[in-house]
C-alpha cells in the first residue's frame, strides 16, 4: 500500500524464519539493497520520494543463513495533489448535441505527475456537492448533459492520487440552456 511519502509492505512468513531482510531497488532487475532487517512480516518504508517507483523483495533469515529473494513488488508513493483551479462552466449551445441541455466544463490541472484523476462534483444549491464523473489526469475539459433547462448548477473539481484527495477548486455556476429543437419534415413541396 502506498501513501504520502510511505510504502507499506507485507508478505507471507517462511516456516523456520527468525527474521527477514527487506530490500529495495529503483529497477525491477535490481540490484536490491537491504534497507531493513525485521522479525515481522511487514515493514513501512518512509525513506521514499513521492512520484517515484520502487521495487521491493524480501529474504528469510535463520541460523542456517539467508534464503533467495522473493518475487518483487512495486510501490509508488504519492503526495496529496494540489487542487485544480480556474473552474469554468458555460452553456453548450451546440444544436447537434445529443445530450440535450448541456454545460461545458474546463479547469486547470495543478497536481503534477502524481495525479491519478480529476473528480468533478455537481450541486444544485452550491452547498451539497456530489460526484458527477472522474476524468484522467491529462484531461481538463468535460461536458455535463441531460440537464434540466433553466436550472442553475454549481461545479467544482478535485485532484486524486494514492496519497489522497485535494481540496476543491473554485466553484463555477451556470444556468442550463434551453435546447432549441429544429423540425424538419421531408416530402414534396406544393407550389400554388
């Protein structure tokens, strides 16, 4: 499990083991260096840098010596990302839009490389927000459709990572537009 500047490790114990060496590398192929010797089947590595990828193995110890290394496990500690900013919400007047009344959303990502996604939240009173959608970290626009025309909606966005969730961005509000439906009927034209 990873979090803000930590990687928590656990493994199944070996019969007859009196302790374990925990080893770490920045490469999946090693070399692995011992970072701790423990007599439990878990260890929390706090000497890590956020947004970096680490590889871990463990070996068992007893009076006869040390076992071969276990298979490797990865850990990528992440900090709580910075909150997005510049949230905007504008009516979408695209006449070909299939979503009905819709709003276009845009925001600025400030989370850096640790971000795993952006969570859009929506409210109709500006106080009680609920999760609307999650977008990948490299996306900073979206559309909310099938809205009630004439209703005011409020939007904000948060960044997420394994280290936690950021605070919210600024709140943007907009009235969902009325959709003008054009009618078209094919057929013959009669001229008098």
